[in-house]
C-alpha cells in the first residue's frame, strides 16, 4: 500500500483500528465481537444503497448458511430505543442472515456520531462498488450537505479524486 494512504482499501477494520477478522468464537470475543439478536438490529434509514438484489442476497444467504457470517456487521446503539442497534455497515449480511432464519449475528458495537455513520456507510458501499451512479451521487451530496464538505475533502476521505466526486454529484442535476 502506498505511503500516505490511510485505511482505505484494507476494509472497515483499518478505519476502526480493529484487528483482522477473527474466525474462532474465542478470537471474535477477544476482538470485541458480540452476538446480537437479529430482531434488536434496525436498518439505517440513510443507507446509501437503496436496491438490494434478491438474487445476490440469496447467494449471500447460501454462503452464510454454509460458512456462517464471516465478517461481523458494524452497529451503533440507538439512544432513543434502549437495547436496540442501528446498522452502520453490513446490511446485506444482516438481510441474508434474516432470510435463512438466524437468530443472532456477529457485530462490532461502536458509539458513533451521525457524521461518522454517514462516512462509514458511504465508504463501505463506494469501496465495495455495486452502488448505482445515482446512489453514489446522492451519498456524496448528503455528505456535502450534512458535513459542509467539499468534493476535494470527500474525495480524500473515500479514496477517489475530487473530479470523480464532483462529476458524480453533477448527475443529480441532469434532467
């Protein structure tokens, strides 16, 4: 990895200063992974991804059925609903886990601000691709509006060029 790049390209663990994903139950607990009842977890209404392909969710569900959830989802506690959590990253894994009837999912619980949640959700989805151009544009626009950030600042944050961010946002003004 080139000097000067911070975190991006190495997954969310690099953003959150986490160790590599642990595979044994003991290692997961040591890394701070909790098994959270699936019904206590809510989707993030500001999730950049709006479309979840049923075929892709079915494939992921099949994989989870065979191997389990290999990478914990990231959640934050909901302050207004004690004992509940909001997904920051990993909604596809959560949805696929629901499809196969899992009762708990592995999760990292972190107290995060609304800005942190938005940043992580956008980074997670943009770096993993598969967002439509309009979903990506709306996510960048929301980051600009919510955090009063420029295309240059957002580009540096997510590992894209300023012009990529600016041109993507311009899609929203097309007829």
